[in-house]
C-alpha cells in the first residue's frame, strides 16, 4: 500500500501545493480544511486516492472525532503535515486586537497540538510515522508588529524540538520547515481581506510560492529511514531575514 499523508490547511497555499505534489508521487491523501468546496474541487483533480475532512483544527472535539471516524482502511496515517495556520492583524502589542490573538493561538498552537495528539497513538503503536510542522521565519526572528504571530510560530519551533525528543524512542520522525515570504492567501487573511494591502507585501521581489515549500516537504519525507531533517529554513533569494527584503 502507498503511504498515507494527512495535510491540514489543504484548501489553499502551501497545503494545496503539497497535496498536488504528493499526489503525483503516489501518496494517498487525507485533506483537511474548513472550506469543503475547495477540498472537493482539489480532490477531484488529484491523480491519487483521496478523502476529505471538513475540519476546523481549533475545534478539539471535532478533531478527535474526525480521526476516530476515519474509514478503517484510512486509519494508518504515515505522515502528518501540520500546515494549518494563520496570521491575523498586524499591530503593536498595545493596540492588538485580542480576537486576533485568540485565533492565532488557537489555530497555530492548539490546533497543531490537537491533530498531533489525535494521530500520534496510531503512529506509536505501529512504530513508524513522520510529523512535519510548518513554521515560519517568524519562529526564528522577531519583526515589527509581529508580536503574537511570531510568538505562536516560536511555540511551533519549540514544540517541534520537544516532539523530536519525546518520539525518538518509537521511532517517529519530526521535521520543522520554516518559510520566509510565500505568496499565498496568508497576507489577505492577515489584513482581513484587504487584497491591495496584501499585494504590497510581495511587491518588487520574487517571493516563494507554495510549490517551493511543497518540494522541501517532499524532500524531507522521502529521506531514508536513518535520516531525519530536524529543521529547515527556506527563504526567497531576495529576503535575507524576516524584515530585510531587497525590492527593485
């Protein structure tokens, strides 16, 4: 049987690109996201066995129920790609919208923990599996007005390190991939639907696209059994660090 990968946040951006690439490589896919219509459209286009789950990773009960209720032939999840995540708002800490803070904490940290906790017992029982956590350059460096978002991604970075230690004995692989600027729906969500403001984020340089990160994920999960990619940072050539971009 081909390996089965579950991808959260699969309806757009990095998640969608990863689904497309893994499908071409013969992986069976479980695609999870809130937008069922987009998942259905994506699944219809993929050249592999695929099932979809309409899922909000911030809903703890729904996450555990979704994994518990998978068809028997889909319960063996070999690879979990924790891609669901977002930024919401971009203000100084004194002017931050607490609702923005809550949704970032709930999605980027708690959602990742819920889905990981739901899937890990099966991986441990089988003595095999790979968790890929999608972080951000914001996990490594603070930048102006990034306060809570940077903090949530720093939490993902530290969780990745601790998962690596905790799961070493089983043995289950754990990888973090930290992209710089990737042109997806990320900035549209951050700016609450302001597409013109979002476009300015990527103006004047060639950013990464979802497919660039997908290729890094594929590289990590295709390493031999004795090789684990612990941590990877991927940047556009035009971006040196989080706040330094050469624009033409």
